[in-house]
C-alpha cells in the first residue's frame, strides 16, 4: 500500500488503541498522523498529476514531493478557498470554475483545518484531545482523499491546475508573477 494509506490506518488504530481511558499520547498522535496522511497524499498525487505515475518517474516525483513544505501547501489551500484569487491566477479561476468546485474546496479546507488540529495536538498541552476529535480527524482526512478521487474523475484539468500551482508556489507569488 501507499504511505498515506498506512498513515491513515495507523491514525485510526491510535485513536482506538486504549478501549477505556485513552492516553493523550495516542489521541494526539492520531490527529497528527491523520494530518500527515493527507499531506503525503496531496504531495504524491500532485506529483503524479504533473510528472506521471510510472516507475521511471519515481525519482522526479520524490523530488517534487520534497519541495512541498507544510506552510506552502496550507498557503495554496487558503488561496484555493478564495472566490477571487491573486492576479497571477485570475485568468484560470473563472474558466476552470475554481470557486464553484465543492470537492476542491473540501480538500483545501480540510487540509488547513487538520494542520491547525495537528499543531494543537502536537504543541498545545493545555488542551486535551478527545477520542471523538481524533476519530474525526481520521474521517476528515479520508473524506478529503475521497474528494480528491472524485475531482480527479470529474475535472482532471482543474486537479492538474491545482497540482501545478502547488508545486510552483511560492514562485507564483513573487513580483513579476502578476501577484
């Protein structure tokens, strides 16, 4: 199986590991691992969309994935939730109906939400994580992955555009890029 699949499975196991009185370590790791499942999934799938999925392209896909920083992906996801994007992306926004695509919005919103939940679970020890919120993080990651597959099937051109922006970001935000 793939890394994202294994991570999501592991997150689910961590969320239910202790049947009574679950440990905070297990619940926090479940939230964090669910986020990482989505992060790796988006990276790998974006690289596949741009570079190709065959074995000869594995090294290039890995290189593309290494270019993805967590903040970079979040910035792109925030941008793709806007109804009006930065100037460099405007020509594509209307023609591709970016703002109207519910699956893309779900992927982007879930990524940003899970990143925030991961930060809280990993760094804010003043708050405890409930089993319900750990299981919800797993569910959200799974639903975002399902939304990706729906988008891949229904609008592969939009998915390719998202993947292109993701890999090229933040270069698209620099002066001279129209933004």
